C-alpha cells in the first residue's frame, strides 16, 4: 500500500496533475451517462467516481488505471436490478449499492485468498463476444432516449440534437486529432484534445438548450443535479441477498477481468516500468475495495475503464496520484453549485453512450478465431447472441460453458503421432510430416496431451488402431515428453493396457517421462508391473529395441 507514494518522483507531478484534470473533465459526461445506463440518477455516476479511485490508489498497482463507472458493467447492473425494483426508485438505488458491496466483497475475498487464477477461465473469445453483445444491447437501449420517444414516434428536436451529437462525436473521433495537429498541437496533445470532444459537446448542448429553450419544446433534460458530497451509508435491503448473489459474483469477475486487461495493456506500453509491476491479487483487492467504496458513497459497481485509462496514460499519468486528483476535482465540482448541469439534454447523453460503446466493437478477434479455431469463434458468437437474446448473465454463462466445452473436447481427443528416426540423427519426428526411419517390430507413439479420465478412451482406441496397422510390432513405446500429468483413471488405464498388451505378446515401454510425472508414478504399481522398460529418451529406446533386435 502506497508503495508508489514512497518512491514518488517530482518529475512525475506535472503528468499526474495534467492527466487528473483531463480525466475529471471526461468523467462528468461519462459518469452521468453510464449512471443512466444502469437505471440510476445521473449524479450516481459522479458519486461512483470519487471514492473508488481514492481506494484504488491505496491498494491498486497500476499507475494508469482510471477506476469508475463503465458502460458494460452499468448494463450488467441494470440487467441484475431490473427484475427487482423500479429504475430510479429509492429501493433501486439501494440495491445498486448493495450489488456493488457484494461484488466488492467477492473480489476482496478472492484477492486475500489469492485465487485470482480463477478469472483465467474467461477466454479471450468469450470476453470479446460479451463486449460485442453488450455494446449492441446498450446502443439499442438508448434509441428511445436518442429519439425523444418511441422509434415509431420520434420527437423532432430531440432527433436533431441526438443525430447532430452522434455526427459531431464521430467526426471528432475521425478527424479531431488531425485537425488539432494542423493548428500546432503535438500529436499527444491533439489525441487528448480529440478525446475531450464529449465534454465540449455537453457544454455546447447545455448552451443550446438554454438559449433556445428546447426543454420547453419537449426535449428531455437531466434536471436538477444535487450538489454536495454523497453521505456515507451502508446499503442493506433485507430479502435481496440471494437474488443479488449470482449477479454480484459475475459482475465481480467481469470487473476484475476488464480492469486487469486494461492495466496490462497499458503496462506493456510503459517505457519505464518501475511503477508498472502489476500484481493480480493486489488488483483484486484494489478493485474490490473500490466497489465497496462506491457502495458506501451512493454509487454502483465500478471497474477500470480501458478507454478512460488510455486517456489517463496518454495525458501523462505516471502514478495513482492522477486518479486521486481526478476524484478530488469531481468532489469539488459537486461541492460547487451544480445548477448549470440541469439543461443537459438526454438525447446528447444517449449519443455519447452510443458512440462510446460502438467504438468497443471488436470484430478482429472474431475474424482471427474464425480462421484459427472455429470452436472459439462459435463461443464468441454464442456469447454475443446470448447477451442480446437471453440477457447478460445467461449470455456470459453460455459462452463460458461453450468455451470450456471446446477445451474439454480438444483435450479428450489428443494428438498422437507415430514417430520415426530422422536419418543420421537421434531426433524422432512424426512420420506424417517428416521422412523418418521405422522398425516393423517397434512402434513409437508420442502422446501430445496430459492423460486423464476424459481422453483415456480416445488414447486406447488410437493405440488399438496403430497396432492393427502395424501387425509385426512386438514393442510399443509410449513417448510421454508432452504429458504433464497422469490422473488416477489414466493410471489404471495404463495398467490395464500393460496387461492387455502382454497377453497379445506386445511389450509396453515408457520413454521421456517428465520428472514430476515420474515422481508420482514411482509411488504407484505401474513401474513395477510394467512389462517393458523405462527409457530416458526415445533414442535410448530405439537403440535398445530396434538396433539391438531385442
């Protein structure tokens, strides 16, 4: 804790201060917009942007991470709370805090118990599919607000405001940085300036509504934003713990995955990585306590935002002080009068959300998976479709099951190669890929996977097939150089194979058994019952069985 502060350098201060100011400016429209996605009053997004970064600065390990509201987590919050309470009601707000509290406790417990490795079960395609489906779902959910009414009965001024806002944001994203470079800004400053387009849009929209009195012409605005800091409170609603348990667990892991992936991506870009030694379990604690802090201060589940963290990094953030400065500036903005935010039109906030989430669409992973591994591509598409058709939780569970199912399917059908000796060497390779020398009496089979109950039948079937294809074989050598583990079922399977082969006049040998595997086999009956020998290398087995004519 505070390791970064003990080693703080004065040279880092300008970058941290500048980044803190810029991210605070981003957080005003982003925080309010994502609170609307979560079904909460806009001010809840600002509340969720104060305590979380302060707590993350104490316990987190990334100097560039910007912790606060995030679009996908806001959607998951709305999906979890929608069946339980009316959005915008007092109960709904309390349940949002309770959900943040539970997800934070889950992450905190995982960090203290050092079980961060569990998050690795969410594969990259599942994460991409989740992002794809969630982004489309969020964008579709904002259409009514963007149009100022139902899609079949749009409100004219609202449509103009929303469409104009989308056009402005897209143009700023495409041409903003280049235009700012032409007027003399450095590439880094131009990129940051382009990313502040949403804040400029908010100010322009407020001015336009005020001057033209668009709120009196039917354009919906956010209305009064309470001033003052949130009052600390423990959000506890009896009777909802069980209903919030599963979504809290899922949101907690997604919080960690999203935050950790962003932190890792930025850490790799750091030239001086003195401050960027990330610790998985400390990140769990940091993000967990950030969610607890959000719960106690009127917020909802939060995580590290990749887009906001990228801006923080590009703006010069060197340590967690940048996040502290952002939080303090937002706290100051709430202490000051907030009436200037009241005329902010909701269609503009909807446009901000739509452009932000559509920018998260990642079709590159789908293309890569489609060409590289169709099973992963199927998991990606199924996750995205599941999120859209079945809901966030069901979509993620479906993708996770398909991803793990594909892994089990691959492991249950291990690659097994017939080996031959490369002429003039002691190297042995797959005879289907290399011209290798073989001996009719000796069959060399290399198993390229761990042996466990799930693939035992497939291995036995392949052994039988190869023995039928090599009827003269009197020695079967299992080359286990790629086998990292043999479970109890596989151990019994090898014992049975040993006996079956002996009855057929075929001797079973083992070669290149890894040290940890061999240590466990020494305590079993296999080595004593083995009809053949244990060889250090495949070459040793070849010399003993093929060349010597044994």
